C-alpha cells in the first residue's frame, strides 16, 4: 500500500518558467571562478563534465578542487527566492488533497528547500525533507540517497510514489519498486508510470490509479 509521496523540489513543485534555477546557475559559475579559482573560460566545460560524471557540479568540485560542500551550498543558494516565487493556492489545495505522507527529496540544500516551501506557502504540508546531505552529498540519481531515504522512512520502495521533473532521477526509484511520475516537458522512458504537465495533476492521477486496474500492478490501494 502506498503511503508516502516523494516530491522533488526545483522545477517540480513550481514550474521551470519561474527561472529560479537560473539564479542558482549564476551563483555556481561565480563560485567556481571567484572562490574555487577556476579560470572563467573553463567554467562551462567543467560544469558539464562534472554534471555528466557525478550528477551535480558540487561533487566534481569536492573531488578535484577540495571545495567544502557546506561553503558551496551556502554560497550557491544565497538567492532571492521571493523574487521568483509567491504563495501558490492551487498547489496548496493539490497537496492537501493527498492523504499520503508528503516528503521532499531533493539535490538542493535544506535551507534552500525551506525558503522555496515558505515562498510557495506550503512548508507546513510536508512531513520531512531529505536534502543533498542524506547520503554524504551523493545526489540523485546515485542509488545511495534513495536507499537512505527509504531506510530513514522505514518503508519499502513499493510504499512510495516519486514525483520528479528529471527522467534520469526516476530510474533508481523504479528499480527500488516505487511508482514514478514525471512532471514537465521531458520525454518519458518505460520506467515512468505517468507523465504530467504539472504537479497539480498528481492527486487526480493517484485517484485514477486507485480506481483502475493499474492499482494492483503499482502497489496502490484499491478503493472500495
């Protein structure tokens, strides 16, 4: 029976059109150049290389430039969240319609997550937050953070639904037995159980699953 929904944060709980992540992108580039001392002409190349190899830029900076991860997280998330996000009444209603435990599982930091949830007006609707620290700074889609989240929740994968804007981040979730929901414009893969245009559609999708033959195959409770 599914009793936990894991939500990604950035570009999932709010649409990418808000361009909040562009503010973080600029801070990452500045950190690499001004703090880590990487020549400006090398920043973009190294960011792509570290992202492809490690899943996040920070892992590459930790491994190859002796960057302190806590210093990095403080710096890159020092942005004006309120300039891009406002309370979202529709999102709040959608989350309130979900009877399951609601959890944030993100590659961002706890402080950034709290600022985003507060700006959206939904911080009180989440039971727990698992950030990049949950598996010693290893990010999704590495398997370790998924296993740590399940262990700390005391739940098997079959008890969870994962909601993400990243297709790659849903593969480990599916391999651990979770039902998977992709939000946004990315092209789904076979391990994606549902593809939605917005997170607001999650309650409707879960209700449809529980009222259909899909419930049993996904491990969802059947109504009635």
